[in-house]
C-alpha cells in the first residue's frame, strides 16, 4: 500500500519505504510528542503530514491550520474519503473530545487546503477518549471509528468503554 509508504514522525524524522527498504530522512518539520500521521498518494508521493495540531504539505510548508495546544500526546489519524478529500481526526488532550480537519488535495496544481479544526459531533458523550483507530467499512469511503473511554469511580478505579461510530464524508 503506497499510501503508507512515507512515515513522518517526531524529532524531525521520517522513514521512506517506497523502494522496499526503510530509508531514514531528516526532512520533517515536526517535533511531535507522540501524535503524528502522514499520507501519500497511490504512487507513494507524500501528500501531507500532521501532529494533530499543525499540518505540513509535501514541500514541508505549514498550512497554518492550528488547533492551539489542545492535542497533547494523543492519537491522530488521517482518513482518505476520495482521491481529493481527507480528514484528520485528533483527540483533544484536555477534554478527550474528537476534533476534525478536512483536507482538500488538488493533484493538478499540487496544492492542499485545510479547513479550520472543529469538534466532531457524534452524539452522546464522546468526552474522555483515550485511544483512536479507524477501519474501512465494506462501503466505499466510509470508516468505523473505534476508540475507548476511560471512566473512574469514586474509588479511583478505572474501567474502559468501547465507542464505535461510522464516519462518511459528505460536505464536511
């Protein structure tokens, strides 16, 4: 899967797997603490990468789409809905609320635009989330969003609830 051929992560580093080997690079602009994600096109060319707060394009220029300092050491994932529409989903460090940023990719002009970050409204109580992943459904351009919620009782004993939602892209 060449869409995952280049990994950008903390300490300004990246790995490139396009030729079948892991090649280390120091071209990343990111100094994340554990919340990073990147995505390539179907040929393995980098489209963009993120630390859940900031987004950089393939030329390592910031898109200035900043979610302040809310995302801290939490999960960030990128979901591909079409060849030109992507979503970045991040968990806010303070409240555990999910935030989204919609990315539009123009492959002709090689430009990327990012929407403003906004809370992802899923109904019910989706605060206090701790981990995040997504799996494609059998339907095109839809994902199962999987996460867990940490709950504490009066004795500071913790339990975890699984939270599942189906996500699709339709005009943000």
